[in-house]
């Protein structure tokens, strides 16, 4: 079932290769494009060369966490990177039932496994040491959570810029750069269609169109093709537009936009397998114009959506009035 071969696959390669969405270089490209798209009115501290490099580096941070041997940590973070949309029906769910409340979704997943046992094979505990095989993944919730964290960061930065100290403002700005970097990773994941499907690393089940079934396509799409095709940030810069707010007014959450974006990429899953089968995304022609356009286009989509989320978090973040009140009380005592 969901991610059912991930743990065994990793073990079989003695941890030499792990599955990500885009290798580090792919995530860097997404982040660099996103910074390119930030308009002039976005806070300048996030666009300095130092901040740009920090944000680019942080694009790989959540994947570095996945190298931990702590199983409870893996249990929390491994499902953050994907969602198997095509398996929702096995749990008796439709997308219309999905809400921003992560743990309501988790409860519904558990209930679905109980109500529809015919859809689920027994889970081998030896291959489920991190207890994630029961899960569909939490990618849209993760994007929503990190967006809300960033919006909160901008809220308290606005308060500190009004009544805080120079050191407090500097620390808040560093926090925001970190928050931007963490959000970036999961948006980058969402731009990789194989992170939206049970067919995440080889076609599963009925296969009348003869799609690849061996466990190599995911890593190839993530980085192998990008490296051999020599896709670079500079090749894609001209395709990015200035970031814009996703909502006219402050949103309650980014869950709906994240799910919409993920659905758009999910619609491309079969296209990935068709292109792979027909040679446009294989080592037979790593500089295929069709393959370069497709993979480059996905990196651009990720960078564009990411930049729009960053910009929306800043534009819509309300000033933290409670914090301003506390800061003014403190400042009055100092005076």
C-alpha cells in the first residue's frame, strides 16, 4: 500500500540512496527561482546574497532530517513529504472531505482502514519500523503548517520593528529566513508529480500501457535527469513572473491552495510514465527537449508557487498587537 516499498527499498541499497522530491540541486533551483520572483516591495533582508544562499541551502534541510536513525522522528517527518491522492477512495474518502485539520484526517484514515479491510494487505511489522505504512501522507497539511508559521513570523517581526530592539528585529528576520527555507522544501516536493501518488517509484497494479515498474524512476526524475540534462537555474530565470498575493484578503490557511497545486501535479503522473517509457525522460536521451521542458517546467512551477506563498504570508500577516502591547509596557519601564 502507501509507500509500501520505501523502507525495504532503502534497506536494499544499504542506505546509499534515499527517495526525495528533487535532489538538493533541484531544491536549490526551486528556491533560487522563488527568490528571483520576489517583487521590490518584499522585505529586502530576505533578498540579500547571504539570505539567498541561506534559503537555497535550507531547501535540502528536511531531507537531511530523513537520515536520522530515530524511528519516532521518522514517524513524524517521513509522511510530511507526500500524499497518495489515488488511494483516498480505499479509505472511503473523497477530496471534498479533506479539511485543514490534520488530525481529523488522521482519525478518518484509521477509521477507513477498519471499515474497508478488503483494500489493505497485512503490514509486516519488520518493514514498518517507523509506523508509516498505514498513512497516505500529509503534504498539503505540511505546506499549510509551514505557511502559517511563516505568517506568524512576519506578524511578530512587524511588532518588533515598531517597538522592539535592534537585536530582536535581527533575530526575527533570521527566523523568517529559516521559515522560508523550510516551507520551500515541501512546496518543491509538491512540484514533483511522483510525490502525489502511490505510483511514486514504479507503476503499481494493472499496467496495460507497460509503464516502468522497477524501483528507479523516482531517483532518476529527482536528480539523475536534471544532472545529465544539465538543467540550471540560469536556464529557467526568464520563465518566472513576479510573485503575487494568492488572496485579496488575509486567508485562514493555505491548505486549499496547496491541495489545488498538488492536484495539478497529480494530473501529470501518467505523463511522467509515458515520457519515461517513450524515451523523453530516460538516459537514452538525457538532453531531450521534451524532457528538459517538462522537468524545467516543474521546477518553475514549484518556484512560482513558493514565491507566491512567501509573498502572501508577508502581505497578509497582521501585526501582533498583543506583542506590541507587551513591548510598549517593557519600554515604558525602561524609560
